[in-house]
């Protein structure tokens, strides 16, 4: 048998326990949105300290990021897709630029990313979320593609 397999068919055959693939090449899992408001695509999250199987916005300079919200507009308390590995669009800290090949981490703004050309000290290195795949100019609520991996 030969032919093209659709993305939806592939996902339906390979999905397991709430984990699937994104169209961009990431792997996402479903968690409860415990950010306190509707989800915003690209927000960096940590495990919730108040609710099982939930995520909350990563605090400024967090060393415990676990993923990036994949979809906007999901109400607090509802299931939300979170990219946990692979390619994902991540929100830059407002006013920051993105440069392909740079190291990426949780910024001093909750739920946002900053980038730099070199790997920092070990303590800061634990804030890492991955590496930049594209360059973007600075602005407000700019999404930039990153290949995710967490320490």
C-alpha cells in the first residue's frame, strides 16, 4: 500500500494518553490551564503548585519551565495544549529581538523568553528552554520559533 498519510490520521494513530504532535514539529501534552486567565499562545509555563495535572505561567527567571502554551483563548480551568518538546513558537519579552542560533531562556518577565549568543553561568543555565530557529525584530507580543528542550 502506498500513498500520503494525512497529519490528522497520523496523529490519531500515534497519540497516546493525551500526547500528540503539532503541525510545526513539536510534541504537546494536555494540561489544565491554571494561569488565572485565558491562555496565550507562546507563554512559558511551569507545573502548577495549586492543582494536579495543571500548568501556571512561569515566574520571572524561573528555573523550572516545562513547556509552552500552544493555543490562545482557552479559559482558566479548562484543558490546554502545551508543547513539551520539539518546535514551538515562544513569546519574546517585549522589546527583545530573536536571533537564529541563540540560546533561549525564561526572562525577567513572567512567561516570556530572552535570548543570548552564549551559554550563561550554571545557575542561569537552568532557565533554558532551547535554541532559536529564526530571527525576529523587537516589538510587542512577538512569537519566535524555538527548538525546545528543558534542563
